[in-house]
């Protein structure tokens, strides 16, 4: 997580076994193949420390000012702040959003106010990037896709907002926009949403109406920010004007809608759906980088791919020939074609022939 508000001075070299959460790295840490594992001025948490241990990192430089004896202001935390495991919070937020959608489908529009609590919960964990990405790539129940997808898009949108250096208040509003972007699906028949086969033209047209359904559902609700409304209505607009419902293009599409469109695309393509199995993140990186030209904003897309792809260094993948390999380097020219290590072999997927990454393990 990025360190904020600290005076960073003297550097101390310590063993990884002595690292503690809240220490701040005083160097950028690379693996043996030149891939960045942790950037300088990153505040460590336990999952990141464990990852460094797993990758064989023995020592790390940290700033002396981040050592426990220099962090007195963090020794006493407000009693109202309760540390909750990320996955527990993730599942709880999903269940809460499930209730909200079911209430809305029954006409109980007052429950929309509960989304503010979910947004606050998500925003409080804005620095837990690794946990966010881990939750997004886990297997989800097909028949509960909409609930998990909405929360995932909310978290991904928040991360994109941070990577694009938006202001904190704007990031929080963007988080809500991501959470509510598909709210109109509560008015689309469940049989269409969960249909295991290809939708008919009529069913497809009905599905496309979810953005308008969502807009009309929340447009008069007190305190609803205009940017959230625009995102609900326009998140399926595309840069070349091929989207819906208005056929907007380029600068006609609001920034929040553009950001949510990128988050929405990534999560949809990496999830199991009623009509297809999920794709590996690397296949999705390749499709988004090479196949979304003219559809997604190129600046936002680049910021997303450049920042999310390094989190998969160290991940295990299954190859099309059955081998298990480890991701050791991300190719910044082709994000979907990393360098892998399979046993004693090193595989550059940008030049490997007749070999693909099947799944993330």
C-alpha cells in the first residue's frame, strides 16, 4: 500500500523475517528477472511480507521513520476501528448488496441508502490492492454473478482512480458509481441474466435496457451525485460511438463512465458466466490491449494494464501443454505475454509458438 503523510529519512537494512506491517520500503524490490515486486515507499502489510518470503527475498531496506518505535501516533488506534479480514469484509459487502438489489426489485427504493455503507467499507480498504485483486480472481457462483461483479467493479474503479491520481472525494464517488453501475439489472428478468445459451435479439435488447432502467430507478433519489447517474446510464458507451444507449463517443462520455467501462470489461472477462468459462487474466490483458482499440479510453486502459499486471508476478499458471509455470516477468509491450518459468525452462510467451496460458492457479 502506498505510504502517505510520513517523513521518510534514514534507510535501514533488515531481514525479511524481522519485517512488520506498517514498515515502509526504502527501495524498489525486484525479482531475479528484473520484474518489480514492490515499489519504493510502499507500506508493507502481512500478505506482502509473506509474498516476499515466498519469493526468496531475504533482506529489505526500510525507512527508519517507519520503524515501530518511531510510529507512536499509530500505537493507539480508535476503538471503533475493528480489523476485519479482507475476504470476510468482501463476502459481507456482497451479501449486503444482494439484499439491496432484491429490495429494489421489490420496489423498496429506500434501501439504496445502504450503498453508502458498502462504499465506506470498500474505500477503507483502498490500500489493500493485493487482497482486492485476489478476491476478484477467485471463482464465483454463476447465479450470483451480478452481486460479485458489482462489488468487483467498484473496487477496480477505485484502484483505477488511485492510479490516475484522482482526488480522494472523487475516488469515493467513483467507488459508488462502480457499485451501482449495473443496478438496473434488478429490473431485467432473471431468466435472461442467467441464461446459459446465447441471448436472442429480443433478449439482448432487453438486457441492454439495464443502463436506462438503473438511471430511471435512482435519478430522483436524494443525494445521488450526477456523476454516479451518468455512469449508470453511460458505462456501455464506447469511444467510437458503437455503444449504447445514446451512441456517445470520445469526449462526450463522462470520465467516470469511461473508468467503470474498463473495470467492467476486465471483471466480466475474468469471471465464469452462465454461457462461458472465465478467461485467464493474461488472455484478458491481451484482448483488452489489442482488441479494445476504439472501444475503451486508451489512456485509462494503459493506466489500468500497467498498474494491475505486476500483481500477477509470482503467480502460478497452467499451460496448454499441461505444465505448471510461474510468472517471473511482465512484458510491458504485451501485458498478456509474460515470461514464465516451468521447471528449468524459461518461456517468453511473446515468442512461444503453439503454447498458451490456460488458467491462473
